C-alpha cells in the first residue's frame, strides 16, 4: 500500500497529472454532451469544470497545484484569441455590411449588461464593493478584474462572476434564440459575444462559424467599450 | 510562395513547417498586442485592454491588408478555435478558490447574473435585427 501512496505523491507533484486530467475531463464532457443529444445545458466547460473540481476535492489538491499542470492548456487561450481574427477575416464582407447593427447592438448590449447587473445587485442590497465587482461581468476576466479594481470592487469576485456569466450565456443562448425563432446567426453570435465574452464565443463556434466570428468581434468591442464607459464613470464621479 | 490566395485550391499546402509558421504568426501577434497594450498603459495608466485581443485586431488588419490567408495559419487557427471551450476549463476550475465568496453572496448574485444575461442577450439581438432591417431597407 505504501508503494501506491509513493506513486501518488510522485504523480501529484508532476504537472503531467493535472494536464492529463484536464484534457480527459474535457473529452468526457464532450462525450456526455453528445450522449445527451448536444443539449446546451450539458455545456462542456461546465461539466469538465465540475468534474475537475470534484476530483480536486476528493484528492485534497489545491488550485495552485492543479494550475501547475493546467497552465499549459490555459496558456493556449492567448494564441486562440488571436486566432479569432481568421474567421473574422473570412466573414469580413459580412462584417463590413453590418457596421450599423454592430455599432448599435454593441452600445445597447453593453449598457444593458452593466446597468441591469448593477441595478439588480443594488436592489438586493449588495454592498458597494460587490456592486462594483458585478458591473464588468460581461467582459473577459483580465478586463473585469482591472475594472473592478478601478471601481473599488473585489477583483477575485469579479473573475468568478465573469466565469459564471460566460457559462450562463453559453447555456441560455441557443434555447432562447431558437424559442424566438431567430435564424440570423450573425445576430445570435453577436449577442452572446456581448453578453458572455470568450465562453459565449466558444459556444457560438460550436453552433456556426458565422456566429463564432460575430461573437469574437462582439467580445473585443464590448471589452473596449466597457473599459471606456468605466473610465468615463470613474472620471465623472471624481469630478 | 505564390502571391495569390491559398483558399479554394485543390491541395492547400499544410506541412509541419507551414503549421508551425501559422502558430508563430499567432504568438507573434499576441506578443505585439501585449507590447502595444503595455506602451498604451505607460501613456494612460488606467487603460485596460487584453493583449491577445489587441493581437487579434492586429492580425485582422494585417490579413485585410494582404488579402491572403496562408493555409498553415488557417489550419492552426481552426484547430485552436475548435478546442476553445477546453482552454477555459482551468479558469472555470479557479472558482473553487472562492467558495466562501460565492456562498456568502450566492443566490442574489446568481439571480442578478441570470436576469442580466437574459436581458443583455435579448436587447443585443433585438437591436441588431432592428438595425439590420433598417440598413437593408435603405439599400436599393
């Protein structure tokens, strides 16, 4: 028995174990999702995340130790984000023809994302730092953490809210758009990109390349606009 | 290297070297994006923008200017985007660190997120469709 314990100690200290676990959990999540007929509730990020969290709890492994291995997967998020330029380039004509809807929907969506989250959190009596942390929840995590800090919020709480918003949007978008009988995949993708950043974009690519491309541009533009709106807000409140 | 587009050719030239060159383009753009954002932050310290997204916009501008998409870059990008969901798993697992925060504020915040996300999706898609109809109507 002590031999097995030694092997565990050796393996759990190596990044290979949690890198492998992350990829296997994701493949298992894909298989579960396919088994359930691809229902959006069976979101692959959600299932794989829950599987790994359960595994970490059972094996008493810290997140820091998990991330030693998972960082190699996490690192690829950078080049993958740059890669979103390629589907955008392939759909450049469609983007050029849609500048008016893109601009208008961006402004309306961005203001709704921030305004409604802040209003509801305030209605529940959340303290000022929690309200400040929920405001940038529709942008990607690095932007949201920085903006939350500028607004007097809690960056780590902002990061959690960003992830939850991403998963929520990815789960809701397909049934919602189908129920509304919306067949314009550019519009569907753009909406999920504004509401749910990269996780929404990953979902959009599972549905269609056009949706993915428009979700990618929405994510980029919403990050920029939210930063500007928060900057203006901070300057105005100081004045 | 032919100056014309590789798209639609019978045999796109995907070799280990062109795939690696595609990856090199992606990380070079990311590096350029990170550098650009760092320089912008020197000038305006409260400016926030992720380097990879800046890199994406740089690559889009470059592709739009050159009007040519190398097959290796296309294949590498398609592969990475195909596993985009996997790449968010480590961040999603990061939620475990904040169990206390979530338990403390969980139900009201979760409700706020659900309602706000629903509203954002509806307002964005509604505005998009209305303006798309308007701009299509203006065209002859």
